[in-house]
């Protein structure tokens, strides 16, 4: 009952927003609103708005969805086109124009492009609109990335989901069985199933006989970067007297010891220097757990400082981050290219430049 009420509320809000939009059009009158299609589930249309302007008649066939993900929009668009065509054939009215309209709380730029390519008009609750019929043309773009979309994307890229995505991005051409992906990602099959559905809904992956496979890894990484928040945890600043070749040698030994007793890996600019060198910094960055932190402190002779440190170590709340590591040289463990890219992208300036360089070197996919 709750879902029915929510759907009804959504449809009522959509109807009100469409009426408000049409109110700005001179000489346009709403003659009737037909909601009878609601009695037929999955008919492909939620309401029909019958309009007149300057003696001409226009019918808007409107479908409303609670989500505007690409797969959902594409399926709804085809339903709208089918319904509009069927209406024209079953009740021919040469003097009536028929226009399909899709509505949802938010439609991303990529989804709006899908609608335009299929000749489907659209309106979302954020104010993005493309409506064209009988001399009426409204094209409006609202400010990008509203909170509603960012919240949804944060769910897609939450830590447990990110474990699944990291595994897939490491082997972007591989088709995965859900059980394999769950085992590799150290999450439940149920969680993998949820990630699978999100990937398919956003058209970043497809499911076939061989399993789940990424189809648009570049678009996935773009969205991940947009929604990314650095791992939560405790950050410590230290100073070491070692530098240059001596520091590099010490880091190698320290990482070996840290990973024998716990977990530690180079991160951010330090990881990028090994993976795809671009911007050298005087500071070394690490992720570590508590035992790993202690080994790094002991072997690098670290002294805690309030500012001016040349060693930054973060203990992440999510220790599964250590599952996604890359061994780049004997004793040298780094965050993966994807994790390094995401971390660098948040640092701005030279960090963003280093992120772009790393992506061009290691994260280019033909999709």
C-alpha cells in the first residue's frame, strides 16, 4: 500500500509540474487530463493531457518513473513510442498531434541525450526540460548534479559495492558469474546481485549467458569519480629525517615488515609515482592498519608533528580497502590504479593533473 501511495504522489507531483510548465505558453489551454491509463498496469503511459492552441489539438502522452536511470528510461521510451503509435492507428485523428513525454525526479545529461535521440520529450522535477509540439518549444537545463543524484550514486559506490566494482575494473573484459564475483570481492552474493542491477540500470554493464560484463567502463569511472568521497578514517602527520634513495630503501623494508604484521600500502602521489610518475611531491602517503602503522613508525623513525610533516598515514575505517592493492616492485605495495586515480582526483591542482596522466596511461578502455 505504501508503494502505491508513493507512486500516486509521484504522479500527482509530475502532473502539477507539467501543468506549471505549460502555463507559461501563450494561448495554450488544458482541455482534459485522462488518467484512465493508470488502471492498466504497464500500459506505457500514466496520463494523457489534451491541449488546444490556436485551434490546433495536441495530446501529450506522459509516463512517470521514480528513477531516471538509463535502462529504465530507454525501456519506458520504447513503451511510450509504442503507445503513441498504437493510439494513432486505433483512433486516427489527422488534426491531433501526439507527443510522448517522459518524467522522473531527475534525469542526468546522458539520459536526456537518450530521450532526444529517441525523439522523446522530457521533464524532471529539477527543471530540466525538452518539450516540442505544435509550435511550442521549451529547452531548459537546470544546474548540474543535484543532491538527489549524488545520494543515489553514493549508494552505488559505497565501500562494499566499490569492492565489487574494483574487481570488475581490474579485468574489464571478463564476464563474471555472481558467485565468482562475490568470492573475489569478499561480499555476499546478494550484495553482488544489487550491484549487478545498478550497473545494468545505468547501462555500464550487461548480463549474458557467460555472466556479467562491463560495457562502459569509462562512463562507470567518470560517475565513480564524480561521486567519490575519500575513505573515512584517521589521518596522522609525521616527519622522518630520511630522504632520497635512503628513504626509498627504508620504505621498501618498512612495507615488508608492515605487511608481515598487518597491512600497509603507498597511496595518492606516492602510489602514482610508482604506477605512472607525473608529479613529485616532498610528502609520502600511505594507508595502514594499526599494526602496519606501528611498523612504519618504527622502521622510518617517524615523529608525530602538527604541521610540516613529510609522511602522511591514514588508517581507513574500511579495512577491505587493502584487498585492492598492487605490488609494483619487491616490497613495494601500492593502491590499485583505480583507487590511486580516485584519491588523486580529489586533491585538485597537481593532483587532478596526476590523476588524468595516470588514467591516460593505465585506465583507457575501448568501450
